[in-house]
C-alpha cells in the first residue's frame, strides 16, 4: 500500500531493512565498558585514559569512527549526580553531621566516582555507536561531519 503511493515504508530498529548483520548492542556496550573492542571483546579499546585506539590490535576493527564527544561526560554527570545527591539526602536526613563532615564525604566521592566512571561510560557509548553502525562504523563515509585535520 505504502509503496503504491510512492511512500517508502519506515522501519525502526534492527538491521533487517539494511541487509547488514545485526550487531549485539548490549554485548558491544558491555565490552566497551570493560575497555575492550566492541567487535571481538579481546583487544584494548583505550590507548589513554579517554583516548580510544584507532583500530583493534586483535581483530583489526576500525574504532576511530566513533563520535562519543560530550555524551560520556553528560551521562557521568547524570549517574554521579543521582548517586551522590541521593546518598547525601539520605545521610543528611538520618544523621547530625556538620557541614564540614558532609563536604569531606561528598566532594571526594563525587570526584572519585566521576573519574572512575568516565572511561567505562565512554567505552559503552563507543560500543553502542559501533553496534548501531553509526558514524562510519557501517563502512560509509561520514562526510557531513569531517574529522579535524583530515
Ligand atoms: Zn577487536
């Protein structure tokens, strides 16, 4: 019906419409969160703290296509904000700690959680983009968003 009218049917989710093999989303995100290549789960994903490798040293999968950009930082803020604020409010309601004691607990906890979560969250974002064939992970040129210096 839709094709008779010249309207292309829209299909959301999965890869059955594109002919490409569906990549396992959750497995890829988990591998990324563990700092491993989202494709093989063996090679290292990061060359530095948040610098990802250009390609997997084990399976050769190109990984520089990702556009994680600011998303990992936003997600870390959301996650850490909920944990620290929730814990602060619970402790505040059930204890008589001074303001200095609160500062001594929550400021280091916020910094430590943010540093600890940044790399795993970025890895999961790269895994997600890889699994969904985003930003050149599907083999096409990402011409609308040229890479600086190329
Ligand atoms: Zn790999």
